[in-house]
C-alpha cells in the first residue's frame, strides 16, 4: 500500500509541475501573465498604447559581456515572447516594431517598463509598449520624430531685420491616420533649437499638412530637398538612421 501511495504522489507532483511556465516556443500559460520570473529566461509582452498585443515585434536580449552574442526573438499572436539567458553574463533588453506606412518602412523603438540590466541566470520580465511620443527610457531623445527647418532670415519689408528661428510657429495637421492607425491631433508649437537644428521635437510619426508663420505673418513652406514654396506642404517623415526620423523644411517670408 505504501508503494502505491508513493507512486500516486509522484504522478500528481509531475502533473502539477507540467501546468506551470512555458508550454512550448511561442505559447504561454498563466504564469507569464501573472508576472512570475523564470531563472535563465527573459520574457514579457509587447502592446500598443491602447493595450492591444503586438505580433512580430522584435525583442533583443543584449549580452553586455560578449560582443555579437545576443538573443533575438519575435512576439507571438498575443504579444508574448521568451528568450533563454542562462549564461553567466549581464543582459539588457530592448525592443522594436517595424511597420510600413505610406510606402516607407519604419522601425520604431519600444518603451520598456524596466530599462535596467539583469543577470542572465536570474532571469527577468520586461514588458514593452509602443509609444508614439514621450522621452525614451534610455535618455536618448524621444519616441517621436523631429520637424526641422531652415529659415530664410531676410525680411522683404525690412532689409535691416534678421528673422529668428524661435519666433516661428508651426502647425501640423494629421493627413490621415498615424502610423499606429490612431487618429492623431493637430499640433501647434513654437520652434525651439535642439542638437539637430530648429523646429519641433517628439512628433508622432504620421503624414502631416504643415503651415508656418512668423509673429503672425504666414511663411512660405517647401521640402528641404526640392519643390516649390507654397502656403502649406504635405510631408512624411524620412529615415535618418534606424529609429530616427525627420521632416525637413525650408521657410521664407513671401516675396512681393
């Protein structure tokens, strides 16, 4: 009788163990959803600003000790991911989402709920959110793009005056949905100077109708790389480097 009881307890124990953790690659059960950390595993979920899961986002477990020895995975249908980190090294997790928008591919950085490094054998949970704007967790700028301009400093009405970038006001009106499918809102702001020039920072990626004025006087606008001056321009963000996107303009007071 004692032997049968021991076998029964052993079977129940093994069955119970099979109910926890990851069932297989790309599938998760309740333990990940409850936020349980697994030793030697980085895992988490990627969602958009509305909390909906994002499939196919890329998450990188960056090995801080060995060069070019990172773990790279993509999220499943429910936005979950997992990657093994069970080696004696420190890791840092980053994530990106790639979308095609108006014929252009955009790779955008995701916002982590915790940007700290972790020991590989200890494991960690890092959840990510796709944010269109806001300061990046790593302190390297913003999740949005920049709208920059060169201003013709001459004033046709006053040859002795020199126009100042900070007195330019830009108005951006979304021309269709933003890159994540959301509606977006008009943006009106005074230009500021930053490390890349003058204009507006942290603008959600989208297509915009753009107008500008100088102390209430309308400015003519055109793309920096060609085209004619007009009262407004419709523009998309262009890639500068991975994750960095600008709209670049030329502004001038109308002649005549």
